[in-house]
C-alpha cells in the first residue's frame, strides 16, 4: 500500500509535491491557496490485483471492438467508394482525433481516466448501435461512412490519453512495468483477434453484424471498467484546485501548462521527440509498405498476414517476458537496445529482396524480420511507457500522454504519402530502408542522450 509518494528511483524525476510543483509552474504559495475549490477526493484504498485484471479485460474488449469497427468501416467504404474517397474517409477519422487530443488530456487530468474511458465507450456503443440499425435497414452512403469515421476519431481523442494515464490509477509504481507489459500483450494481440473475427462476420452476415458485435464489445468494456477501482495517487494537488474566488483554469491554459512541462523537463522532451521520429519512420512502412512489398514480391495476402503477424508475435512474446522478469535498474539501456532492434529489423526487411530467394522462402524470412522488429517494439514501448507513468506528475499525466500520442499521429499522413512515393519510384523495399534509417536517428539520440539511456524503474532497491 502506497499512502504517500515514494522516493523515485535513480534516473527518474521525483513526481512528489515539491518537484511536481516546480515542473507544472506552481509553487508552495499557489498550492496553499488552492484548497477551497478542491472536489471530493476519491477513495484512497490500496490498488487491488483484480483491478489491474479488470482494466486489462475492459481495455482488451474495447481494442477488439476498435479493430472490428475499422475493418467493417473500411470494407463498407471500399464497397461503394473509389480508392481516393476511401483514403479521404481515413483522413476524416484522423483529423478530429488530432484536433481534440490535447484537450482530451486536460479532461483526463480533471476527471480521471475512468470516467473519460467509460463515457468514450458509451458513446462508441451508441454510435455502433445506430450504425448497425441504419445499415440493417439498407441506409448507406458516403455521408454516413464519413460521419462514422469523424465521430469515432473525435471520441478517440479523449480515449487515447485516458488509456495512457489509467495504469497510474490501477497499480502502484512497482507494478507499472508488469502492467505495461501486459498492456502491450493486449494491444498487439487485439488485431490478431479483431481483424479475422471482423472478416468472418463480413463474409457470413454483412457489415451490420460487425457493427453490432463492436457495440457489444464496447458495452462489455463499460461494464467491466465500472467495476474497476481507480485510485488517484498522491502526487500533489489536482488541476483546478484553488481559491474559490479564483477563476477556473481554461482548457487552453492547462494545455499550455502541459506543453510547458514537457519543454522544461529534458527527459520528457527527449522521450516525446524520440516517439515522434519513431512513429514517422515506423507508421508508413508497417501500414502501407507491407501490402506493397507483398504484392511486389508475389507473396499475396498470405505474405501480408505473415509479416504483420510477425510484428505482433514478436511484441507479445517480448512483453510476456517483461511481465515475468522486469529489467528495472537498466530499463533505459534495455529500451535503447529495443529501439536498435526495431531499426535493424526494418532495414533487414527491406533487404530481403536482395537475396533473390524463392517466394515462399522470402516470405518466411520477411516474417522473421517482422518478428525481430516486434521484439524491439515490445522492449522499447513497454519500458518507456512505464517510465512515463512513473516520472510524470499524475495531475498532468493525461496531457503528457496526449502529447506523446499527438507527436506520432501528426507525422502519419506524411509518412503514408512518402511511403507511396518511395515505393512507386524506388520499389517497396526502399520504404523499409528509409524507415529503418530514420529510426536509427532516434537510436543515436537514445544512446547519446542520457534521458532514456539512464532510465530506471521502481523495484531496484534492496530492503535494509
């Protein structure tokens, strides 16, 4: 049971009251004034093991629903639209998400992640029920599909920072690495379940049935998360705490505070920068590059599934190992090794065609390169996400997670476009060479700067 803020391990910023105040731009005198408007405190009971399990179950149900929705939406769009319009639908989903992400982080910090996640999944359930009913009676069209994509993207802007902050509320600092590892298992495993399930429903029963199942899964997530107890850690005052006569802080003001925290904290700034470079180099090749490479090499749909499955299997197996054996003292070094493995894996995938293997042998080797890349993804993502939760003052955790998510999403459209241009001019393999080379820039930053390399996680000290 953690009744007070523990001392941070070596290599991490202390998220206690004094340091947290310095990071967020509030001093002791300001905190002393912020008393009378503080909302009722949530229960401070110690986190229970079953709360982590309940949260992971709800998260898994929501992620599988996500996968089913996106497969069904894309299929519905392909059925009635040109390829250009299908791309427009994906853009319609990404723009609202990017616009509201930072504001979503503010609402997470104000209300807590549990309430935001539940409201998000309730909205998703209602949207899926409405879509299933309309499609069931034969209503379809470009406008309907575009509205579905935009509404879902808008809700995602609140859901993503809430999911990123939730681990801090369901387990203590010592349990963060294990919980993040299990979260990686769920995150990488959901596409393996959701995509085939959606495909089977679309073939057997049609689009309306896929949306119906997505609605059920989102409703299950709401039910499970309502039973999950989330405890706010004692990391200082919450946003909005202050004197009754003071005007409440604006959303834009709190967004500025969150960005100021990242800019003023070198460790956070380096992590966000590395994530931005990583996503820019990774998103295009692994999303658009894989189908292009499979088509170019004659591997067909089986090659797409084999490579993407390799990404997921490598990440899941690595996260499973991290859940069992946590590299706490040298977490930053292990994360840097993982990022290096990611870069080398993508470059190796781009070099497979140079070996002039038979199609079957080339496809198997490409899948192995995908699994190797997935191992690096599991190492880096799990450990750095755990470190973010530990080192960030909890009252600003939603905004930091929103900024991390936004840093990746902003570069995705450019990454997708450059992937298509590179594949058309130089061949699909070039996309993986460029992507892996760009990630190597992040690797150099990680090894040269101590911000990530010296990260340590709780659980490293011996008891006296």
